[in-house]
C-alpha cells in the first residue's frame, strides 16, 4: 500500500486492486486483434462447424461468491448442441464494475482447456461470451480478456448497455433514443461510436419479435461486421442460442444441485 495515499484507500478500499487490474487490461488491450483471424470463410461461413457459448450463473440471493460456469458448443448451422460442460466454482475476488473478467475468466478458461483435452474435435471455432468485449471503459472487457488468454476468436454479447465516457453519443439516454428510432426490424444496427471516433460495438436488433437490442462488440480475432453476422445467424430469440443455452443450462444445473454454496 506504499504507493497509495491513505485518504484514497479510505475512500475506496479497492483502489490499489483497480490500479493493478487496469495495468493488466492495458497490456491485454495491446494484444487484441480486431481483424478476422479465423479458420472459416467470413462471407459464406463455409467451414464454420462449431460455435461455443459461455456464461456463469449464481445460486441466488446474496451469494455472488459461488457460481456455476457453463460451456455449450453447437453445430453450425443446425444449432444442435453437441457438447455441454459445467464447473462449480468459487469466486474469491471482489466484484468491481469494469473488472468482471478477473472474477470469471479463470473458470471459463478451465472449461475450454478441459474440452481441448477431452474432446478436441468439438473445440469451438468462435466463442460467444456473455459480457462485453471492446465495449468497455478500457476497451478490454471479459470477451477480449478471455479471447487473448485462451487465444480463441471471441464476441462480446451485452444484454444491457454499458455507458462509456466518450462523449454524449455513448450515454444511456442517447443510445436508447437512437435504437428506438433506427432499430425497426431484425438485422438493423446502430454503431456505438464515441466523440473520439472510436467504434466500440453496435446495438443490434436480433429478432422482429423483441424490440430491445443486444450490444455486440469485438472480443479477439474478429471484425465487428463478422461478429454481427454471426450473432444474427445464431439468434432465434433476442439472445444468441449458444449463450442462451449456456445460461439456461447453468440455471438448470443449480436447481438440480441444491448443495451449491452450502460449504
């Protein structure tokens, strides 16, 4: 704590942790690839066979320490589930907004490593992550973080808009107004571009029946255009199927394993 002023620590006991994590995010950000580096044709999706989705669910109540991580792999284009795995985990690190990856990446990476070891033929060519990628205050959300450390193409899928301090164009009210105005049907998009000119991602309407968009951003080794088209190709409902199934299956796992969090 030598480098941290005492009054700063009293005001924010996590200040030192934030500084350390910000430094790591800056290092990871410099390693992110924002172009398509995949083993399938990004125009036709020829040779795209397996798409993964990951999510974590919690037992409920105030328990944000115990969780179940889930990895689902689907066959493309049928979206048939070919692989599902779970990991009961304990998240010892505190939740701090903007640093979700430091709590959740490790169990997700464990699931990917387990798949690579046990059934490598199902290893996903691209991974959809429940959380943001480039749409992040330091342009390094959980989808970027996981993509870099696992060296896998990733897409961040946010269910809610994360405000970025880069001008009025990325404030909540402005984005809501624009999405209501321009997202009228499936496939419509609104680029999330700040005053700096940086494009952080896009608000996309994935189905005609659900007016609320999702927020898509690049994770690693994928362009924004390809990311949007993959999300649309895997969305039967508002949330793309790989993430929707990972969310549903992890919640079902918790309901059927009632001892989670009772250690």
